[in-house]
C-alpha cells in the first residue's frame, strides 16, 4: 500500500518527473535541485507529496520529463503508511522517524532524518498514521 491519504480529498498537483527514474505508486517524493520530481529515500528531506502512479522502465515515456500526479501534502495532512522495520507500538506515537530506502514505507528503527511524525498506530495492520515532516531539512539553529 505504501502511503495513502487517511481522509479528505487528494490534493493533486503535477510535477515533471526526472527522466529514466522509476517510481513506486504511493511513495513519497521530493523535487531535486534541477527542479524534477524524484523518489524519496532514507535520507531525503522536504517531501512534496505521494506519487499517484507507478513509473516503470518499460513505460513509453520513461526517458521523458513528463508530468505525473502527486498528492501534495501540507503539514496537517494525515497518511496511513506501511512499516518496513521496527515495531508498531504505542510508544512510536509522538515521535519522528525515517523512511526506508525506497521512500514507500516508514522505518520505525531509524530517527536520523525525521521524515515523518507518527500521529497514531494501526496495530492490527502493522501500519502507522503519519504527518509528513516537510520541514525536516530546515536548520533550526537560526544561523
């Protein structure tokens, strides 16, 4: 399932994808320094939203910078996300965690980047309800 909006309507925006790059439907994405949408990773920050389609190497437009739909996130949006590592437990609520290497799941065993904030857990399905921390890359030192 990857990331899926918990409630409300999608906030669809279109971004040009980086050429020759695969995307997992439902994974978080960010815009690179060249201005193209790229998939999130375990170390990426400043995510713009969740891609709403798969992009595969076999697609006819794979090598082109075409527009793709993204469910853009704002600080108050809640998403249900799968967990790749760590234990889904109530103790995860109220803390920031990282993503897995492909940006489509939450890693509850890593806290270096703080890409998402856990709002609640769904223990029956081993999922978490998160807010995307779009400010993860902001320097809080004031310098």
